[in-house]
């Protein structure tokens, strides 16, 4: 009689039996757990990964339509849709790169402009002419001063011909402040881009803050150094914070409130005898300073260093120029030297670089659109726009 096969595995032999699903169960479970952990807790989850793509490019020097990615468009609005170059031209364009106004400048002519108006003047002339962004004359005046227009607010600062005094005007050429002078010359100045408040630094080491109404809110002396001079000033978007880089032996970075109160100051450990690029943003609550080898980020609340972005890897050590625009979530910045530039987009929350590129030319301006995920780069040669999109948008 044929013996029936056993259907039940005997206990003493169970350790010898390794079915496929048991053999690989641990491995499969581990992989699933790792993927689930990355999806739930990883900072670059699949549905949150982004790619930054070029939308359109355009030359500064012609009216031609830009080269364009037909799959994407710029949806937000940029504040900085203009470009000028001394003794060359003025160029206005819209968010799609279409030229809206273009005119040439004559020999010796310079221009200061924003979205609404532009002013043409001569370096050694005796007049200034103001126009709207369609080229219609607004007013003219005979003067030898040099105008500086607020990027996005209805304010103008006039510099005296020897650059020793400044005075605030509105766009209708009505004066709002008296003449302000500290020291021999103005070494640097900056507008609060959304309000028109203005800060100026002087060769004496003094700082003057003019609010948007033309009132001198404060005039103070910087931290004393062996050689006391203001190398750089910056003011935040709404005028809440003012920043200065001052002194030689020692050099200090100092932060002030809008009434001139010192919030903090630090010895930079450097002794540069030149202008120093610096910015301050109340949107990202960060101060930015260009050093010889790094862009240093400081916390506005306490002055503590938040991060350092090394620029040596871009061959930009000892760069002489930094441009920057910062929002709550991202910051776009550039460093330039010898006619070459490196552009970086930095995630403020992750504290990491999410995009980097090299541009042939000097960077004049950087902008972030109202959508917060679109970027404009204006160089002395071309205009570029970029958009941060989710990977699935790019793939599908």
C-alpha cells in the first residue's frame, strides 16, 4: 500500500524550511519601511521635489521676441521690468519678455529709472528730464544734481554734484526734505524698496535715515574703528531694519531699527578698504554680507550666523559685487567679478542651495515674482526668467 505524504511540517524540521515569502519577508519589509519613512519625513518627498526651468531669455539690446519654453509661462508679476546702460539705452519689457518701450541714450547721458518713470541726465550737465515708461515727458528742470530713483516707490534722492549732500523729492519733483550732509561725501545709499525710506552712509562714519515723508528719523555715528568710514548700507523692504558695514581696523557689521537703536553689532574679522556688498531682509529675517570667500547669513533677531555659502567653488573668491532679492521661502543671489557671475537660489527653510548657474556678464538686478516661485535675472547682456515647478509637471 502506497504511503500517504505528510501534509503537516514536523516541528523539528520547520527551521529547515524557507519558503520564498519567508526568506525575503524581512528584506521586503525593510524596503517598504524605508520608503515610507522618506515619504513621511524626508525633506525632499517625491510630491515636493522641484526642478527650476528656464522660461524665456531675451537680449537687452533689441526688440525681438524672447526664446520661450512653450510648456510654461510666467504667471506672477515682476517689479523690476526695466534695464538701462549708461550712454547706451533704456529698455522696458513685460513679464513675457515683450518690449514695451525702448530708446537710445546719447553720448554722456545716463538714466535712473523704475517701473513708472525714468530720468535722463548728464554726468557733467545742468539739466534732468523726467518721462513716464512710455516715453512721454513729465517735467524738466535745470540743475547739476544726480538723481537716484526708488526701485518701486514714489521717491527720488538728489545727490549734489560733489556728492556731499542729499535731498528727497517725490515723482512730481516736489521736495520733501531739506539738504542732509554728514562728512565730506556720501559713500553709499539704499532705498527700502517697498516704501521709499532711504539710508545714507558718509565718509565720516555717520549714518542718516530719511523716512518716506522726508523726515530725518535719525543720524548716528557707527561703531568706532581706527579709521571710521561707512563702506556699505542697506535697508529692509519696509524700512524696519537698517544695516551698515563700517570701519577699518576693526570692521563691523551693525543692525539698527528704524529709530536708530542699535540691535547688535559684530566684528567681521576683515579689514577691507573698499565697498562691501550687503543686504538686509525683514521677509526672511536675514542679513547678508559678501566676504572674500563666502556669503555670510546672519539672524536679524540676535546677530548669530545662520549659514555660509562658499563662493570659491564658483571661482568667485574676492568677488566685488553681490546682488540679492529675498522672500520668505527663497533667496536669489549672485556674485560677480571680471565680467562673469554665479547665480544661486537658496531655500531659506532648508538652508540649502536649490539652483546654481553661471552667467556670462555682470548681474544688474535679481527679482522674485508675486507668485514667489518665479525668478528674473537681469545682466548687462541678457534677461533670463526661471520657474520652480514640481517634477511631475516637468515630466508630464
